């Protein structure tokens, strides 16, 4: 497999606080890679640095051969990276349709944009039923579907997902993960930050464990799921 994303010696700071210290990770095309770690370990910071939302102090982020370090977030999105942030960040006063339309900001053809919105609604039929409803009136699960659907409008090659199951009921979490499997089967590479480490490793091919802004462990998802230290720390000690 060829590397779609390479993060090399990445260092990110908030003021004088080191958030990431020299991390290296690789995502091959067609993979699902999980990022595990406690709160504050640097998982969200990693995704935000990849998508250009945080400045990089040193190191490189390379996507399909292009160095992203000095590119703006919108330029990175146009290259083919979609980001579904923690907390969904949908526009609550806008309708479902208007939120999805914003996902196609870089699409010149209205017909093409409409086709892609229809494709997203095929993945999330519940959103079709609520297409003219204000996003703020949706349930938590529906809002997460909308956030993912909005990111898919641009047809990203790489999708960054930050805590997609956060705050959702178990049945809804199951539905979200089934959708992620479907999205992956359609050819999208995924980097997944997920509090439900067991579900993340069941979905992923490989994983990285972050601790205090550094990579503490990386291995196949199957190996991490059987590692006693990982089990004790992130899988409930079972």
C-alpha cells in the first residue's frame, strides 16, 4: 500500500504548552486508522493540525505527496481531506439542506452539488425526511449524521472523524459505525478518534496510542485489542 498521509516529527504548541511532541504516523490509502488515548493526550490536536486548523511549530504533514504545513484549511479541504470535528459544529439555525450545501462550497456545478447532496441523503435517509428542518431541532444522532454527511459532500479521499459516538445512545452508536463501514467500503480512507476504543479497534486496521502528546504505541488493531496495557487503560480492563 502507498501512504496517503504521513505525519513526520510533528510538534504543536498552545502558547508555551506542548500539545504534540515529535509524533510520526502513517495512513495508507484504503485504511481505517484509530487514534486512542486519554483526554488531553493530543488526539484532537493531531486532527486539527492535519486539517490546518492549528499552526505547526515543526515537522511535516504530507498528503498524497503534498506538504500541508503552509496551506490554509480550505485549501486542504480542496485537496481531499474532510474533517468531522468533535461536537459536530453544525449550523443549528440553518436547515439540514443548507448545512449540506455548505459542504459543497468548492463545487462549481449546482447540478453536481445537488447530486452529491442526494448521495449523502441516500447514506442517511433520516436526513432526507428532515431536509427542511432546522439542524438545531435534530436529535444528537441526527446531528452527527448531518456532520458526517456535510463532510462527504466534498467526496474526501481522507475523512478525519473526532469522537463520532460522543454522547449518543448505544443503538445510535451502532448505526453510526455501520455507516462508517459503508463509507470505508466506498473507498474513503478514515482516521478515527473515538472514546469507544473497543468499537474503534473493531472497525480499524491499525491504531496509534497517544500519551501526553507523544506516540506511546502503534500496532495492528487486533494486536492493540489484545495488549494487556491497552485493555487495562482503554477497554475497561476486560
